């Protein structure tokens, strides 16, 4: 039966892989991987011999239609990213949307995604929140920060370690130095840590101790008057 499975993979600790995810990856006809070299280690660990091919941000626009036709021909395909849930700041949305438009069943398995543990670990309100992913690098960054400065819900960002200082500096500038911030890095890995405090305090911490690894920033919303 034609079908696309969206399969989350561990963000660090391989023990977070679900039994169902392993089962699906073994049973499908083809695995689409963001980086076949990275995913190859995961597939080898779980003794998954299913053929795989690359599907990443640089080729997804060109290959989506071909993949849809391939799935419509009667094969089952699983999409995985390097870590976490595909389509969450990773390739996947375009293919999922195209499959739905062509009436192909899409089944997203539950599983790892970095922002959920970071949000819960932050201690900030999590009944309502906004997921922003990565901020614009240059164009549109100031505009986005000005808009988010008025957001009253908790805000979640992804960030790379070499841009963290710049982003925290902008938070101090646009959100205020006293805005509560929580930075989680290396979630589920050996050196996992969460640093909490005001934007100024967290900036000072990472200025003195440059960060490494994958980073999620959780920012408290603008206090309601």
C-alpha cells in the first residue's frame, strides 16, 4: 500500500528510539535520510538493512514530485532526519504536503523532538507557547525580534552554538535584560545541561563559558500588564 511514514529518531541517546520506529524502518521499501552517512550509523546499530537515499534541504524541491510518483506506484517510504522529528526545522514538510495533496496516506510516528524536553525543563509556563525554530540570520531578524518582543506566550528557539551569544545579546536588547531565559544543550546526551536565569545572566554565563552542541532556547513571554 502506498504510504509515507514520518519517523522520529533520537536527538542523542540511541535508547530513545522506539520499538515501533525500528519496526517501521525495517518493513518499508525505502528510507529517505537527511544525511545517509549520519543515518547509516543509526540503521546499522538497529540492524536495519532497508535501502536508503538522501533527502535534504538542498534537493527536496527538485525530488518531491518524483518521490510522490514513486510512492503512488505502490511502495512504502519512511522519512527520517539526522535527529528528532522530520519537518520540525528539518526537511519533510514539502514531501508530506505533496503526499497529502495526492491522497497518499501520511503517518507520523510519535517520538523525539528537542523542544519538548527543553520547554518542560525550563520551568517557564508551558500551557501556551510559540515555536519559532531558527531566527532569520540577517534579513528580517530585527523585524521578527520586534514582533516577538510583544509576545506574551513562552517562546522557543533553536540556535547553533556559535550564534548563541549574538542571539542572547539581541534578547537583552529587544526583550529586556530581565526577561527569563532557559538554555538547554546536548539534550539526552552525556553533557546535557540547562542554564536558567535572566537574559543578562544567561548571556554572562555563556560569554564566560562558550557553548558546544545542539541548543534550544526558551524565553518567557512579555509580562501581561
